[in-house]
C-alpha cells in the first residue's frame, strides 16, 4: 500500500471495534422468527449495502445473537472460496449476523471511506488467508492488518466524491436504458 503523504498507518483494531457474529442454537426453535434479519455471507455481494436476509431471528434469538447498528461494515471472513473472503457491505439497518462475518464498527472514521478502502484492498486483506481446509480470516488477523487513515476531513471529502460519482453512474445508466445515449 503506497502512502506518499505519510498519513497514519495503524492496525484496524486501533481505529475500530471488531465483532464476530454467531449462530443461535438451531436446537432452540424459539430463536428463529421474524424480529431481526440474520445476515449471512451471501447477503454481502457487490452492492454497497446488504441484501435482504432470507432468515430472521426472534426476539429471544436477537438476545443471544450478535447485532450491529446501521453504519457498521460487515466483512465475510470465513468461506470456501478466497473470492468471497474480504467481501464487504455497509449495514443500512440494525442486523444480526453469523460467525462467518466480522463487523467493523468505525470509531471516528468515515464508514464510506473505510468501505471503499476495504473494497479496493481485498487482495491485501486476503494475503494472509490460509485456504488449506476452508478459508479463514480470523478476527485476530483482521485486527492486526494495517491501513492508512488520512485525516477525517479528507476521508469525508473522498466519501462525498464517491457518492457523487455513484449518483452520476446511476443517472448515466438511466439515460442509456432509455436510449438517450449522448453522441
């Protein structure tokens, strides 16, 4: 990772809280219901935000499950394919999540900046993953990975720029779909 500006480079755990999800016991039917989405790795796709879960936890399930609030970043850290490890999405609502996922909760960092940094650094993030049996990027390994943390005002500017670029791509896509391609 090139850092020509000499910005702070530090362990992820020094800038964020990291929480590993869990699976409430399947033997306790009362843990499953319709109270809160239970996110799995297939809900972390190429989209910036999570897709809708197909399974939900009940109120009792939420009490024993692990949840995060909107604004957290969820990362697939256990998968059968290296292609899936390091996939990220932003939670745009409170969700519960399973043990294949680590939630990264920014402390005084811009969530959208961090999301883009993770997305663009996937090869770097996965460089220490052992695929001997099943790919695992442990919470401990993730915590120790160093990232560059520019000043927050620059993180905010970058996130605003990306948001504007995303809006422009969406608008261009609508124009093209309507057959109004500029010449």
